[in-house]
C-alpha cells in the first residue's frame, strides 16, 4: 500500500456517510504517547507569539470614529499585540474596561461632548425640516463650526495637561510602545506621538484641515473635487470655478479657526521653526477609510493604504422574531431605515410623512426610530430602538437601505450590494451621497422638502428601476475583488511599522519645502532669467554686429 493509501486507511464508507475506523495506527499511538510534549510545545508557541507581539498606544476620537477604531483594536488584540487606549474620564463611547485593551484614563474636564453634539444636530435637523431661510442655515452651520472649534480646543487643553503631567509622560515612556495609532480628525494623538518620538499610523479619512489626501498628495483642482463641492472628476469651466471657490473657503476656515489654535501649541512644545501640519504630514502610514469604488480617481502616495469597508463582514443570522418578520415579506422583500447614532428620532411631522409613504408599499419595513410612534404607521412597518444593521443589509431579502450618509453605513451597503435612498443631514453626508448618486446607486432627497409623495416616489424608483440594483451589485463586486481583505491589509502595515520602526522610505519629505520650492517657481524664475540674459546678450551682439557692418560699409563708400 502506498503512503497516500495508508493515510486514508482509517476511513470507510458506511451507507454514504464517512466515519473513522476504530483501529488506531502506530502513528496514532505515538501521538497519544507524546500528547504532554505536544501540549507543552503549543503553550511555548503561544507564549512566543505573545512575546513577539507589539505594543500599540491608541489615542482615539470618540463617537462614530471610535466604532471604526475598535475594529482595528480587536484585531490587533487577536493577533497577540498589547493595546493601550488613552481616554478622558468623560468619554461617550469609549469604555475604560475591555478584554481587548488596557485603558489609561485621563482625568481631564475636556473630551468628546457627545450629548452636546447630539443636541446641536437635533436642533439643526428640526430647523432644516421647517424650511428655514438661507441666513438661518448659515447661522446653524456657524454654530456647528463653533462647536468643533471648542472640541479642538478641549483636545489641545487635555494634551497640554498630559504634557505637564511628568508622571504620566514617564509612564508612557517606560512602556516602550512601538507606535501610536490615532485618528487625525483631531490633533491630540499626533502631538503625543511626536512628543514620545514614536512612529505614527493614522486611521484616517479626515484631518484637522479636511480630507486626508489634500495635505499629503498632489491635488489638482482641475479634476480633484473639494469635499462638499458635490463635483466629480469631470468638471466644466463653471464647475472648476466652483471647486476653486470651495478650496478658498476651506483655506479661510483653516486660517481663522484651526491655525490660531494649533500653531501656538506646536511652537510652545516643538519649536518656533515647526509648522503644525508638518507633524501630520510626517506620519508613517495612512490607513485610509475609503477606496476607488467610493473616491474619484486622483493622485495618491506610497504610504496611503486603502482599507474601505474593513469593518464590513458577512451577515449573521437574525434573531428569530426579526427573521420571521423579514420572511413574512415574501417576494417583495424588506426596506431598512436608520439615520445613525446621532439621530435617534425625526421631527414628528416628518416621521408622519415617512410612515405614510412606507404604509403604501407592499414591502416590509424595519425602521430604527426612538421618537413618538407615528399615527400613519402601517402594518408593514416594524419600529425598533436598535437594529442589527450589517446583518439586515446582508440578508437576501433586503431591497433598499434608507440612510443618512455616514461612511460606515454607505460602505456596508456597498459591501452587501444594497442600493440607497439618501436623507443626508450635515458634515460629509451630502458629499458621500453625491458620490453614490454619481455612480447611479442612490436616490438622494433634501430632508427639508421631504413629504410622503416624493419619498414614496424615490423608494419606488430605487425598488423597481433595475439599474440601481445592477450598478450596486457591480460596485460591490469591484469592492470585494481584492488580493487580501482590507482589515488584513491594515494589520500588515501596522505590523510593518512595528518591525521596521517606521516607514520613512514611503513618506515624502516635500512638506518641508516652501510653496516656491514645491511648485519650482524659483527654478522657473532662474531659467527664465537665464533665457532673458541669453536673449539680451544675443540682441546686443546682433545690434553691435549690425552697427559694425553699417559703419564699415559707410566708411568704404566715403
């Protein structure tokens, strides 16, 4: 009998089922005898993996950003790395106790004021739904800008208190972390990483100056739209004017809101010759929470790693009651609606209109809504305080996702191939939905003008126009067709930075150049000066030669 045959000799077929024969080979007996040694080896290997694990210091951003960061932290822990999370004593989402990380609580009065932000968003939503004037909208946007100004200011105050706490800083130094993992939407983690002299890895899409690419990669305004402009990479002349105007407004916001806070702080702790954005641009790896199924084509950099949808995963079975409700939809399927964690309920009038529209459809509806139960609610609609969003989107009976346009929800919809009806509210949500609408996978409504008629019309269009489903399935296929999973790619680059103590070879040093040097204005001026000198000398030589010829011929004639 061959070696291959003998390896299967303990398996026999019994009535179409495979089972193991009771006889044990010599190899099996040897395995039984050496079991204690194998157990010892397994323990040693496990211990070795833990010893070789890295030490990661996390400076997170609270709120929905923490939802993303927590996915990375869990995976780092699963791979044997030791994770330490810094969090203020009044955090909103971040828990001080977790099996996946150690927490160092910062006893600071500042932090992510989630309740204040939620209250502000509720006010903005109510005002928008009432059809307020343009000036009221501007005033609301200004109020949100002030809110974020104070949040930036609070974060810097907390970091300053940390820098002045010698015991805390010594404790962080003594831990000998391998890197700092942070979200650059606020600057606290960036400042701390440079203070400790550690490599920086960003879990990013936004920075304190806007979208991440804008501060590290060439971004020609002719075909790279500024977020919020609601433009594609194919712009007409008037659209390019609009794009430049958005760019100017962004720079004004940075100059008047961001720079007066961060520049003095950096001068105080890192030197008067350091610009605060240099600290961001010096990050080793940017784990970017998007990809080119979402982003328009644009230049990028070697240290940008795309991990769009890293938080997405196959759906799990639904609870029995919810599964029964979904199955009761028959061939019509299900519509899922949720507007994120910050919007728990809609104004009553708007909720009545939306419920009335749902009631006219044959589909079943699962709606996350904590407000007053609408009187127009149909028998086909189930209202819940919380719903398993990923599991519902992955269910084969889900037909449409009604959402507010948060990055997580849109990426989950792309991952599961579910077309969208958009009710964007603020921040990056309108721009996110514009990108989906440009790809033909979403119908977007202005929440200020939503009523039962136009909402019902939008739902029917996405439900019954096949192109929405077809294009979203195509987008999902493009998103999933990758050589490795986005989370695995993120883990590889985090561990790469640990192994090599950074990734300086992937990082451009162009941020150290002045604008004149970066755009080669000095070189062009030098070359232009040389050309002018050559032209001047040539013209002077020609004039001189002409004079000699002219005067020479004149003398001969005389």
